[in-house]
């Protein structure tokens, strides 16, 4: 994150206050980091069992943006901390996500730095490494990214696909949008409906899990076809109906972008 | 975590939700005192038991044993029936439906109910279903029960019992970290009692650590999937012959999709996750090899995962297992050149892109190279 240009002003680990990591001071609590270093965003790596605590602590300390990288957080915890953060107008990204990055500016996440190039493509993804694959393809094709948001693979996430689309539609430095979806839930169908109504920028999509069997949870807590709902076909159809071209292969996203 | 009907009903009863009397049996001979007349119900983790002949009536002890003998060992949806549940037969006046699940968009619990129970909820028109979100931070408020009663338009004495069950089911949904609590049918008997006819309960796998009491329950996993689960490896057996292993759920799914587009069929979904610990990688490969794939397709895109340490793990596993399965490897990320060299040294087929790797995997799985 430091190499990416992020101003990392503090780390927080209870009991480790007073130490330094890569020259960055460590505090025992979030409110100390906010008071002493004016931290206004937080990235959460703490183990799943303590993630709810970390998010609420950050919200109460006055943090405005929280990226939760931690995977395997019980979603009943997310059902508590997500609405709570929203009630305080705090933006949460994730959980179970690689974070977010704006090349040339800052990164709050674990994505590899070298795949990014500054540019005007906004990327929204439910996945981690698949995002790297696609961002890499976008960069190698000569495009670059304005911002990449890994919204997370859990069923209960802080910023969903529609909200991320709305942000990119408003963002002046974004000219084109890439959406990386997967099976499970109706995020892609909702996104398609939103795009048809509200998004004027060209959108290209990829949907993972075309060959996933129903009833099986494909690694991500949110990636499951249940009761015939959440299939890749339904998502691809919804995108196509909204005029969004869907890549068959991940790298094909780049050539579809070139054609928009 | 999924629960057999009988186990789910045991948990329902703990929360005060009325359930029929019943006894469980895994052998016909052990049935001694079933609540007659009864229904003999196959205990499997899949739906469609009734249609498959897995739920049948019995009027005497002899008949109950005879029916149980027929149902035990039956194959329903790929699962062998190991247990039957013998349950008192109810005089059904009508059947309702009640469930709690989650609304991903609202980020709240979702209460669904309808007076037309006993059928698949998906088959009903939307306007026949009462659907209301419950903000988990606040919990259900009295208006929720008022509108539920209005929608179901039930007589007062029955409505009160339904609301009482709805309250208790919500309590269960929250305290047990459930992703689904479903009562279908919720039976109204001729003597005006409301009882859970069936019970479906699914608990969040990620909350397993808060519910150690359920750790040893049978799940709908293959023996190999069970072994992987115990080792904390995300692994699913599929019906193809090419073992797919990648890092990250989305990338693993995408790799399977690309393989399919190239004419191959994935035999496994194995998500290595964020690990590059050679020991863990070796463990994952051991599971993969036990699935006896014709070829293995490894696709790694490193972030925090280092490519060369993954390669070391792969090497160790193949050496220990003495495996001579062809492996096609596509590795990108930190130290990828080192990784490629390690893999080449042990005779793997290197590939630059997923597409190339998939094509090559299809070829070597047929014995070509």
C-alpha cells in the first residue's frame, strides 16, 4: 500500500501500541489513530471472529471509509455491522474482498500493484484473483483503471454492485465500466436493470460460474445457485437485455472494451 | 451446515416451536413404539423425498417396520437413506408456509409466509406471498406480526399460534446463525393446533466455530469433500475428468468455465485461497490426486500469494504421492519465473494464459501433449 502511494498513517493492534512497522506507528485503538494521526479510512484484516468489533470500533472512532478484507465472517455479524455503518453514513467495502485501488493515487487492499495502470476504466468485482486477471488484461491491452473496487464475495456486503455503478457513473475520471460478477444472488440482475435506466457510460461484463452445479457453494459464501436462482445464464441474459456485452473469457473483457 | 428433518425439529423444539411426536431409527428392528398411526419419513439432506417414495404411512408396528425396511437404503437424489423418522400422523385442516432467510440487497432478514403451504414457494405467484424484511439491529416489531396476520387472514386463535411460532423461529434464526429456517408445511390441525410439519434448517458454515455442537453432523459431502473440509480446503467434486486447482473462488470458477469452452470437463473445484505455504499446497494436491483426475490444470494468479512457494508445494506433493498425472500449470505473480523453472524441472506443462492452459489440459488428458 505504501508503494502504491497510500498515506498509511497508523496501524492498530490491541496490545501492540508504541511499536512501529515500516516506519508507521502502531496504536492500541482506532480512536487513538484518528486523534493522533487523523486517519479517515481503515482497512480491516482482523480474523473473522473479531471483524464485527473492528468495524464498529472504526465507525465509532469517526472513520468514513472501511475496507474489510477478512473472509469467512459469519453473515449474521455483517447483518449487524453493515446497517450500523450505513446509519452513520460510513461506507463499507467488503467483507471477503481484495479492497479498492485508484492507480496513481492510493490503494486500500491486497491487489498486486504491478497489474494497474492509471486510466479511465472503472472496475467492479465480486472476486479477488479473478479481478487481478481481468485488470491485468485491461492494462496489457493498453487501457488503464480509474478505480477498481472489489465489492466482495459474501452475501451481505457494504457497497453493492448497483451502488458502485452509481459511483462510477458520477465519477469524472471514469469513462468506461467493467463489471465482474459470478453466480448466486441477484446483484447482476439488479445491476443490469440499474444500467439500463441510469448508466450512460459503456459497460462490459464477465460472469464466472457458467459451469457451476446448482446447490453447491463455489468457494465464496455468496456463490451458490439456490432454487434455480442465481444462475450465470440469468445474469448474462440480464446484462445482454440491458445492452451490456458479456465476455466469454476473462481476457476478452479487454477486446470488448476496445469495441465500445 | 444442513440438518436432517429430525435434527432440525429437535432444535425447533428447543426454541418452543411445536413439532409432531416422533422417533428415529436406522434399522427396522429397533423400532419399538412408534406414535401410531404414523408417517415413515426418509432422512436425507435433499428435497423431493415424497415424490421419490421416501415418505409413507403406517398403521401398525409391523407395517411401520415393513415400510422402514423398504425406505432404509433407498437412493434419493444420490443419497442413501440411513435413517427414518417415524412421526405421528396429523389430521390436517390446512397447510401454511413460513420461513426466514436473508435479503442480500436490503441487508436484512427476510420473513416469508403464505396460507398456501405444502408446495414449492417458488411455484407460487408473488402476490400470494407475504414478504417483509426484518432489520436485524432492531429485531421484529409488533407491526410485523399485525401485517402478517392481516395477509394470512386466519382465525384469531390460529393466528396467535402462528405469530408465536414466527417469533420463536426468528429467535432461532438469529441465535443459531441460520441462513434458512423454513417450515413447509406449517400445519393447522383439525383440532386447531399449529405444528411444524417439516423443518428445514441451514446454518452458516462460517459460523461453525460458534456452534461446535453441530460439528460432527453428516453433511451432503462426498468422502473426499469431507476430508478436504476437515483440512479447511475449499473443494468440490464435479463430474468431469480434469482436476482444476486455482487460487480464489472466482478464478477457480472462471478456470472451469474456460476449460468447458475448450471442450474439457472439470472434475474438481479446488480453491487454494490465499495460501502459498508449501505444506498447505501439498495437502491440497493430495486431495486433488485422490479424485483420480486424468490431468490437472493449475491456475495461479498471485497477489499476496508467492508463485514459487506454490510451485514448491506442488513439487513436494507430487513426489510424496508418486503421481504421474500430467499437470498443466499457469502461474502468474511474484517470483513467477522461479516458479516456472521449478515446475518445468519436474516435467509439468507450462502455459502463459488460462486459454492455453485449458487447451493443453484437454490434450494431455486424452494422452496427447
